[in-house]
C-alpha cells in the first residue's frame, strides 16, 4: 500500500485536476447508483402497469355489473308500482336494449319460483325454485338479508354455463314479493372486457369464486401454471363474492445494468476531463441555470392558470375530508367565498340522504383507485345540485377531486324516462290498435290489442308488410294511397281498411298515421280504430226497416199513420177492428172527418200540437158512446204522425178498485208494493219509496219487482222464491232491498203474496210487504263487534283479569295473570301469596292504595313493581273496581293487570332524548341567529361600496352589472333579515303594550324606500283607532312590514296607477287590518301554499319565500286569523283579525 501511495505523493494536482478527479469519482458513483435505481424503477413500472391493468379490468367488470343494477332496478320499480308486466317480453326487451351486456332478465316470486324469463331461448328455467337450489340459494338469501341490490357469482347456471346473477328485491306494501334478476354469462363478460384475446397481451388472468368456508373455486384461467417470480395483483367485489388475479411474467433484463455501468465509466472520464472547462465558465453556467429556472416558473404559472380557469371544479382535500384548495369554478359551484369554503369538510357539501346512500370512499382512493360517483351536493344558500365527482390520490398523500355540474343532464334523463312511460301507456291501449312501420311499410312493432284483432303474434309480423300477411282486402291500392299521403304531407288523416284475419270475420278499420324520425331513421306510427260493430249496426238498421211493415201488422196495439195533411196513409188490422171500418174505407180519408163524433176539441188540439211542435203526446180518453177507454201514443215526424192506440177499459176498472185499496195503505208504515203478474211495478206506498230512496216523481211503472233487490240475489228470487209464491200463494223471510239513492243494501223482513181477482179468483198481481231491519241488524252487529273487540283487546293487549272474593279470601286469576306475575299456572292464589310477588319497596304503597280504593270506591288505575322468579323487576299497571251487597258492604273486587315494563323503559329513554333534543334545538337556533347577524355586516359594507361605484362615471354595461349585483346583495340581506325575524319571533315572548298603528305603518313605509317603484305606487291609509288597542307591538310591525313589502314587490306595472289601501279598525275586542292592492294577484292553485316556508308565487321578484311563513307563525302566536282574497290581474286583499289584549279584558 505504501508503495502505491508513495508515487502519488509526488503527484501535484492543480485545482482543476483535483476537481476533475473528484467529479470522476462522483459521476462514476452516481451512474452506478442510477443504474441500480433504473432497475428498481423498471420493476416498479411493471408493478404499476400490472395495477393499472387490474384497475382497468375491474372498472370494465363493474361497468358491466352496474348494467345489472340498472336493469333490475327498472324491472323492480315497474313490478312494485304496476304489478308484473303483462307484456313482460316487450318490457324486458326494452330494458335489454339499453343494457346490452345482460344475457337474460328474470322475475322470481316470494317463494323462489322463476315466473318470467326473457329471452326464453337458451334460458329454459321457468318454474325453477332458486331457494331450493344448493347453488342459487346462497345468493338469493343474501339479497333478502341485505334488502337491496346484490351480485352473486360466478356460479354454475341452471340453464348451462357459468356467470353472475344480479338481484334486486321487490317489496309490495312493505312486504317481500320476490326478485328482479339479471343474468350475465361469464363468457359474455370475458368477451366484453377482451380477457379471452391473448394476442399481444403480456398479462394472464385467473378468476375465482370465494366460498362461504373461505375456500376458492377457479372458474377461468388463461394459463394453468405460472413461475414463482411472476407478479400478481388481485381485484374483488365489495361483497367478496369473486376474486380476479392479474399476472405478469415479464422478465427484467439485467444487461442494461452492466451497459449503463460501462457508459457511466466513460461518462465519468469525460466529466473529469471537462470539469476544468466547466469551472472556467461559471457565468455561462449561472445564466443557463437562471434561464431554466425562469422557464420552470412560467410552466408552473401556466399550470396554475389552467387549473384556475378550468370549466370544472377542481379541489384538493386530505383524507379527513378537509378542503385544502379550490379553483374559481369550484368556488362558484358551491357559492361560498373561497376562504369560507376551505374551512368546510366534504361531509358538509353533500346532502345527508346522499351520504347515507353512498358514503365517501376514502378507502378505495387510499388504495390508489380512481373513484367516479354522482352525488347530490349542497350550496351555501341551501339549494342542491347534482355533481359528477372524480377523485384520485396524489403522490403527496392528498386527494385531487374534479366536480362537474350535471343537474341539467339529470333533468333530461328524468324527463326522458317520464315521456317513455307515457308513450308505453298510450301504446299499450286496449281500445285502439297501434303499430310502428319502417319507411318500407314493414312492421317494426305493434301493441297487443292490434295483434289480437289480426290473430297474429308479434314475432309473426315483425319485418313483414301487410301484403305478406294477406289479410288486407285491396291491399295494393290502399298501400299506394298511404304512400302518396305520407310522401306529400307526412301523415294520413283517415283511411278505411277491411281486414280478413285467418279464421275470423271481416274487420273494418279507420286508420290514421304520421311519420317521425329516431336517430335519423324514418318510422311511421299508425292507429287503427275498429269500426266493425258500427258497420254491423248499420246493416241491422237497414234490415229492421224492411221488417218494420211486417211488425206493424203483428203488434197487438192498433196502429195508424197520418200524413202532414191529416190524411190516413196506413191502418193495421187491430185498428180496423176498434174503428169498426175496413181499410179501404179509411185510407186517404181525413182523420177529422173519420173521427168527427169521437175526438173532442181538446184532444184534437193536443194532436195538432204534436205535429206542429214535433213532440210526443200520450192520451187517455173515455168514449161514452161505446162505453170504453182508449189509450193513444202519438209520435210525430216531419212526414206526419204515427199513432198507437188500444182498449184500456179493463185496466181503468182495475185502477179504480186499486185506488180504494191504495187510500187505505198509502200511509201505512213499512214497504207495501204491488206489481203485475209479469213483475212490472204498479204501486209503492210513501214509506216504501222513502225506504228504497225513490221520490214521488219516480214512476214505479219503470221498475220491475227484481229491480228492488241487489243484483247478486235476483237470480235466487227469480228461480226459487217466485215459483214458491206462484205455487203456494205466499212467501216470507229475511233478505235485502236495494237503495236507489245511497247505493247500499237494506236488511229487511220480507213477505210476498198473490192478489186474486174477486170474480174469478185468478191471480192478477203480486203484493209485497217489507220492514226495515237496519237498526236491529246494526244493534246485533255492534254487540258482536264489541264482544270481538273486547276479546281482541284482552288478547292483543296481553291483559290479565282477576276476581277477589273477600268473604272466602280467594283470588281467581286468568291465564295471562300467571304469565304477568311469573307464577306457575294452576297455583292457588291468596292475599298472602300476592304480597310475596310485590317489590318490598312498593308493598306499603300497594296495601295503602288497595285500602283507599276499597274504602272510597275509587276505580282509578295505579302501578307498582313486582319481582319475577329470575329476580328481574317488572312494572305492572292495575285497574280495579269493587262490588257491594244491598247494604253497601264491599264483598268483592275485580280488575285487570297489564305488564308496562317496556312502556316504563321507553318513557325513561324518551325523557332523555327530549332533553337532548331541546338542547340541540337551542344550540341550533343560537347558531342561526348569530350567523345571520354576522353575515349582515359584510353585506352592508358591500352595498356601500356598490353605491360608491355606481356614482362614479362608467360604461352603461358596468352600471347595469353593478345594479344586478346590488339587487342580489339586497335579496340576500332581505333573506337574512327574514331569518333573524323568524328566529326572534320564535324565541321572544309576547309583550302586551299599546299599539300606535300610524307610527308602525309610517315606519314600515320608510324602511321600504329601497324597493323598486315604491315612489310610483299610490298608498292610501284609513285608520279608525279611537279605541285603544293592546298587543305585541313588535309582532304587529313585522306583520305590516311583510304585507306592505309584498304589495310593493308584486305591483302590476301594466296599470297606470298602482295602489295600496290600508284600513285599520279597532274596538274593545279586536283589531281588523285590511291591506289591499291592485297588483298582479295570486294564482288560485298557489293560495294554499303561500304560507309554506320558501314558497314564492312569482319568480319575477327577488323574495325569499319566508315572509308569509313568518306572518302565519306570528298570527298563530297572537291567536289571530288571516283571510285571503286574490284574483290574477285584479289584485290581492289580506284581512287580519287580532284580539285586543287590553288589560281590563
């Protein structure tokens, strides 16, 4: 060593050579170190690439599984609100159309049976019970346990293969009703995320199913064996159902380490050689350093400017959720000053419901995952908006968050869903056929009603034209007519079509259509109205006209027709018989000549009036010459008259006899009725009409005997009871009458009997008598219901009852008493034993109360503690009463007992919670009041600055913007003032003092000088306050100020003289304050809502919506009333009535 160092001592190095040597040593060491670090960086890079690949695969898998969430949520929503869709395949097809990675949709009932599946082909699992399947049962039970969306898999599927099953539970009226399930086959998932494609792919994969015992079952692997040096990274779902390993076997080359080492040696030599040169040029080096530093600063400033001006909100936060930095857009989104925003926590910027539904995902971010969520966020003013939040962890351990306002997009999504529901409801109409065609008139879709009319299934018509179906008559010409109309106007207003479906009669349609476009593709929406019944009705009318003449000859009544010149044009056989003349003697003759001796002048006037007025006339006339009664029905038409007449002499004689009977029974109690042998109504007494709800104007002849009974009993009456009446002559029993007025059934005691002709003893009618049993049945029902309620109350309320015989000193207990006191059932109970059950601290109190109740006949309840056999303490509530003998001596007592332990414990918890709630409310109110006051000071300063800036000379646009800023500040100041008023009114007690209405009104108008158009409004005041009025002056000032403020804000600018009228009248009892204006008025639908907090009827003015809420609170506090009379464009009147709290009152 000395031999080596000795020559070196003789070597003299200059400063530059010595520096070069040091640089050589330093550079060589540095390059060697960098070579090693490069190796570590390459290894870290490979690990990062592995994690990025795993994250990408994870995001793809979750994206596909989220389609399961979307599809099952939609299907569950439809089933919960509208029941299982009748056209399940069509609904499922629509859902699958927007969730392309779902292979099948299923509906499962509450027992586990699969009731619906789409598509059915390849998924033949209908009727399969998943709760009885060893594989599918586990995931189904976890979904029920969780009560929300759950994904299970991968599992072996019943329909073959393996995959994932996404389930959302269905609840109907809070009861579990089954699942909406989506099936994603493993092959489809792997294909979608390209795991099966190994070309140029440096990664391998293994997919495991995690079993409940912790073991893992492999479902997919790109390779079976991996080297020990392979790098692995796994991903899994939140529930631990599956685990996917991403594996890299890429080997790191070490030759680079040695090459860099050699290059480092060369670089070290070069560095040493040029060190002297570099040291000699310090100025040049410093200049280069300064230039690079300046460039770096510029780049940093550009980056900061880019972040500050970004269109999205950009935030930095720590892992406690505290905000550290925010850009301009972020500050604007939440409406806070930047300094105040940076004092907030992320939890304060989201709604409670949103945080409950989706907690902050710090754990995922901390693991290096990027998180993308949609949240409902809160602004400073309390309003909310929807934000798309993207977050990731930065290298310095902070969180970078980007927030984008997506409120408009959410509204569009909601509107689109609502429109889709409306179209589906209209399209699935059961009264009108609807179909959708492409631009070649081929079927694209059709509703079920139309398909049933045509006799086809949807799959039979899709892609086909009417011509191919062969059901339209004259299809070619109709098709040409349709195309011409669609090409010229884009619509078909009306077209008549005739269809002949296979195996059915002809169907007559009235069709209309209109074109529309979806994704630049033209479609035609057509509607088809079935007019077949109408056509059939028209044919029947034509046929009936042919038979009309034939029927007139066959009817039992006499029939004649007369033209408008009063000449007879037709006489049937019965008419010839009654007139006693032949047809040839009557046709063409004038009616007044034929019947000049039989038609009176009054009757002739009515018949002539029928033709002139074109009104129906009914006539009954006695002909003394023939001693008969004739009834006539005269029907007019523009061509003349048609008259039906018949001999009613026998009926008139019967009516005279009936009148005698009716005089006797008209006022009789109960239901007394009379009908013909055919069941047609003839008579019903006054009491009967009242019972069934018929008025005196209702003609009984319009009702049959069956009409008086409920529909469900008419068949029994017709087929069983009526035959008994005809056979035996009478029937009686209990039943129900129908109430025509109240739409209810009346219980009644019924009897019916035949009425015979006194001459030949043949039946001529049916008499009926009924008595209302409603009150009797009601009493019986009330007694039964009372008994059931008492039994239910004892059973449900877990009430025990007892009886204490003083003379025998025996106490009888019910079964429930043994349970309450924890005593072995059947044990003999006496006074001494009951005292052993009572808590020692309550025994004296118990005995004292018993003695008092016995001596004073006190029936009130009391409670005490008892001790069970397991030494637990229970509370019992006892209700008792005493029984005395004829002399007043107490001989027994009886009562009930109920376990109130839970109620006692709940009372204690409730007292503690109420105390805590009062404390919290007090602290919250203090905070709101203090914060509001603190906010007003900077607002006042800001208003002053704005006023100064407005007075300076500036551009009109600048002045306009300053005025807009001033309006916003004034609106915020008014809102804060309302909050302070509300808080002050809520907490301050009322003070009775003399009220000077003039001072209050003048002060209110003076304070409202800043409102627009105040000076342009005419204000009239009428005070009649001779009687002193006492109340809380401050509250009344708030009332009047609020009403005047609203009257000024909402004045009608279109009127030449906007006005406000204030009338005040006081007396010893009250004050009536009327504030009237001729402003824009309040819409009818808004008048019930104006007293709600934050509600505004108009958005034209900058009101806070809290003023009238405060008004309502104050009026309730003063025990007053408020009335509103308002009409849009006319004006509004508020009338307040407040009690006079004059000390002498």
